[in-house]
């Protein structure tokens, strides 16, 4: 997962090298989400049929292809291809790796395994920009060394996967796999709507942080240190892990509205950072908004899963992920479109206003119709 966010602090360098605009940066970033959505729609449950190891090895192959594209990039097309391969790898990892961790968990360790899988996902996303920023700033060869290191990590991961046992008892050939179509039974819809909106806002906030914040730090705050910009982005993902861990203590009923409140606070801090050009506010926005994203997404996932009939559960979860990854792509492109006429600050404030309206709607709805603690 670190490979999917590895280019984040390097986009400014690619802009200087290839001469493209902020809109192009957001489109390059969003191509990743389209790859994830495609895999979730067409092959989200394929590891249940063909086995966990083949799917993870295929995902690692896409991750290696992504790193190779960035390593050899001599034009914009290579960046698009790299982000698409990265999205395909993340789409395969999202379901298969989580299921594999659950399969390998010892008896009675399901709750811990769920958190380990979640922490690995968000922690990996946070480590990507931090690793790339540190290498780009202090190790030289900023557009090659991070991806060489990533290829080494992919090779090590492949060795571990090959060593692990297959947990699907009777793997079938790929031809027997059937896509798990998203679906939404009528009984789930009243809960799904606010849960999906909260997830959309949280992922949209992440999308803006990972695509636009390095440019804002460099142009508005004169922060040219790649390690510092990578750290700011990483803080949002690390805070998300903390938010997901807090769901167990806060409780499912309170986590979704509380997470919406944290997202609103994070958006307000981001607005202040854009308006007054203050680094401390963007750091606080990363921490508070990231915590809110983790709180809302884990609570949303748990709530819709427990409210869904067992035979429709996978389809409902796939639908929630599709909505979430739409949030990490479409609003980001919208910000890129608005940067030209409104500037980075104006585009960011329009985005914040739209997301704040959605978060308020979800919070009010959830306060009026609370999520049950148990199915």
C-alpha cells in the first residue's frame, strides 16, 4: 500500500520536469482511484475462488509495474500508467490481503486481525509519502531511488507470500470466478446513505491532502523540504489508524456522528490554513481530519456490514468502497479544474464548503436516526 502514495511528495518535481498544471496533477492522482474501482467492481471477490496467494502475487506484480513506470518515466503517459497499475494493485490488496490476515489469525484473534489489517492498510499509505520524502530530500536521485526501494520491498513481500500457506481449501481456475456486483438491499439503504456520505467526505479530504497539499506547502508556505511535505500527508493516514482504533472505545452508535464532527473540524482547520497560510493549521487539519476519517470509515464499514443480510454483505461492502474511492477521485479533479480560475486557495475553499455541507447532512441524519450498537 505504501507504493500507492509514494509519488505524493514528488509531484512538484514531475511538474518541473514535464511542465504540467495542477489540474494534470489531480488527474494523475485520480487515475489510481479509477483502477481501484475497476478491480472492486470486476474482481473484488476473486481471491475467494482462485486463492489468496495468486491474487496477492498478481497485486504485487502490478505494484512492481507501477514502480517501473515511474522509474522510467520520460513523459506524462508513464505517470498515468504508473498510477493505473498502482490502483489495480491496491484494488486487489484491499479485499485479498484483509481476508488473508483474517484466515491466518489464531482462534479468538479475529478482532486483533481486523485491526492489524486496517493498520497495515492505512499505515502503509502513510509510510509511502514519508519514505519518498525522506529519500528525495536526503538521499539524492529523488525520482528514481524511492521506486528502486519500493521494488525491493515488493520482492521481499512476494517472498513472504510464497512462503505462507494457501488458506482457500479448494482453489478454482480463474475462469470459474464471477464478479461480485455492488448491491444495496432496501433494509440497508437508510443507514447506508449517511455512512456512505461520511466515507465519501473522509476519502475526499484524503484525496486533496495527497494530491494538492505538497503544492500548497511549496507555493504558499515556502516549504520546499520534500520530507516535511511527505510527513504532513503521512500524519493524516497515521491519524486515521488512531481513529479506527478508537471506534472500539467510542462505540458504534457514537463513532459516525463524532467522526463527522471531526471531519468538519478538519475541514475548518484546512480552510484556515488556506486563508491565513499557516503551517500549524494544515498539520492540525491532517491530524483532526485523518482521525475523523478513520472513525467514520471503520464505523461505516461495521455498521453497514452488520445491517446487511449475509448473502448480500459482500455486495454492500463493495458498494461502500466504490463510493469511498469515488470520493478520493472526483472531488480532487474538481479542485484541479477550479485552480485555474480561482487559484489554489479559492478552489480549496469551494471544496471545503461542499464537503462541509455533506458532512453536516450526514451528522444531522445520524443524530436523528442513530446507528444501533448491535445487529
